[in-house]
């Protein structure tokens, strides 16, 4: 997502980034929130960093990574209990962070993001961020379950209504051909955003395929819209989709006053219908991928 940027900041306390100058060099004021990551216990510098972030009234979260390694190290031992081990790791993290008031700790594995606290982290961020930033965040994260997909779909349903209203407003303007060109652009932009947000692009599918060891997940997708988006032939597809309604719209726009209002109504309804139908098709394609990946 072009409006979401993740900055991987260098570790604090290294020779190049000494603790006393770190905050100034990193320009902390420009970030919305911070995720402090460790694959072992959280160290003194991590705690110091969290305290300084808190002083600046910024949000911060602790992520204990590579949890899959901890599980594998324990699962051969007698009396192995997965939940007990996870509880023990989290308690250990909280003990190390006892100087921080109510620390938020999440256990995560990039090998299997669904298995642990990834969705819990996203839910927490969603509840902490302002609404417009919630939408940006949710659009950018990978889909790990049907519930995550449904959250994204609900956002795009709201966007579809707004886009259709915009289409109607443009159609009311007495400029021949303007509405058709704008409707085509609205469809292309909307479907492209859904396409990437739902993880249907080649890069996302390849990543998921490698993670679950199931090559060529894209071969299970039969959606003509997904194929068109992947081939970047959406302009042709969108123009053909709006062409039918465009003729009636144009004829209505030739009648002063009432005609413009009718054209606006036709444009709103036809654009909203196309957006909803396309969204449903992309949702079904994403569900198919989830099912094949065992994430449904």
C-alpha cells in the first residue's frame, strides 16, 4: 500500500547508534507507533527505548519473534505442552519488562503468522490507531484467515459506496464523455487496490506458496477479473464494463436539468453494481486461496 510505510530502524546501543543520541538521530516524532522486536529476552536498551517512546506519548508494542524455534526446541521433551510453553515465554517477557507499565507483548513467528499472536497484534493496533490509519493498516497486512478477509471486504464495501457517489456527481456535469472516462478510472483503481490488499498478486501468492510449501497457488484462481488484473489489462476490461450504461447516461445528459439528474442516478447505480460484483469476485478468489493454503 503506497500510503503505508514500515521503517526498519537500526538496533539501539550499537557502536554506530549509541543510546544517548539514538532518539535524536531516528527522528521519533515522525512515526505513528513502534514495534520493539526481540528473538530472545528484551534487553536493557529495549526497556530504555520504550520509556523514551512513552515520554513522547507514542504507541509502542513488544514482539517476541521466532516462537516456532522455541516450540521446536521443546516439543521432543517429555510432557510437552504447547500452551504452557507459550504462557511461560510470555510471562518471562513480562518479567523482563516489569519497569514498563502494562506492556503489550505479542508472540509471533514469520514462518506461520496465523499460529500465534499476529492477528491479536493487528486487532490491538486497530483499536489504538485513528480510523483513517486503521483502514490503511488493515489494507496493508497479509490475510491470515477468513475473519481477516471479511474485515478488509467491509472496508472496501464502504469505499465502493463513496466511489459510486463520486461517479454520480461527475455524471451530473454536462460534459460529454467525462463520466465514462472517470467511471473506467474508478473501477481500475478500486479493483487494483482490492487485488493487492487481498494478496492475489504474483508476489504475495509466491510468498504464501513458499511459506506453506504449496507451489503455484495462482493456478487455483479461475476469476477473469483476477486474470485481467494480473495481466494489467484492467483498462480494457473496465471500459467494456461501463460501455452499456454509458450510452443511456449520455442520452440522459443531453436533456437539461432533469436529464443530468437521471444521468447521475444511472451512473451511481451502475458503478456501485459493478464495484460490488467485482469485489465479490475478488473475495471469492481470496477465499479459494485461503482454502488451498489451509488458512480458511
